[in-house]
C-alpha cells in the first residue's frame, strides 16, 4: 500500500487496456483476461480496450506500442511469459520499456514461489513504463493473474499513474 501521503495523491480511476496473448483463447474462454477486467472494474478503474492477440512478437509489440500514448494509462498483458517456443511476450514487451520496474517481476516470482515452489522461476513477468503509460506483463494462468493483480498491481496502480502524469 502507498504511504498515507502518497495515497492522497493517487488517481482513483485509471484508463486500462487488457491484452491476452494466446493462440487458443477467445473472449468467451479467456478466464485470465476476465479476472483482470473484474479486478480493475471492482477497484473503480475503466477498461478502454480489450484484445486477444496470437503469440506473435511483432504483432504484440506493435499493438502495445499503439496503446501507449493513447487513451490508455496502463496496459495489462496476460500470457506468453513462459519458456515454450511460442512464449514471446517478454521479448515483445521488454524492448518497449523505457523504464523497467524490476521489483514487479522479482516480487511476483517471490510470491509465486510461496504458492508453487521452484516453478516460479520459470515466469518472465515484467513491468515498466513507456512514456506516460505503465505496462504490466503477467503469466497466463488465472492464479498468477489473481496474485499479480491483488498483491502487486492494484494496491499501487493509482499511485503509479499519478507519478507518471504529474
């Protein structure tokens, strides 16, 4: 949680884009994307875009880049952060970041380790900033999304946006 001083300066309603990276999911079957949307809306934030993209690094890169500097203050991505050959989200996103939030990935893996053990090291969750847009890239499992949203992203989302727009 932000300190009381920072809490008073945080944005209360943030414009968010949700991007699911998957070759198989549809809007009907995208449980992780739905979790992100439910958590954001439950916290009073707005969903301005929701897309499902295939595991294609050039397409992911171009789409997220187009969201930065648009009506989106935050882009939340789920999927494609593992080690399988088709998992290319990390490569597509890392090159966009002007400032990395290394603590996000570090804390995500630490908290994941408490839940799933050594397999947590296989996650390439990453976050950072491009211009005035925050970007968070999470694994595709609903458990991972719940953990990232509830423990890491939502408690500081408004504060991050306030810092980027001040």
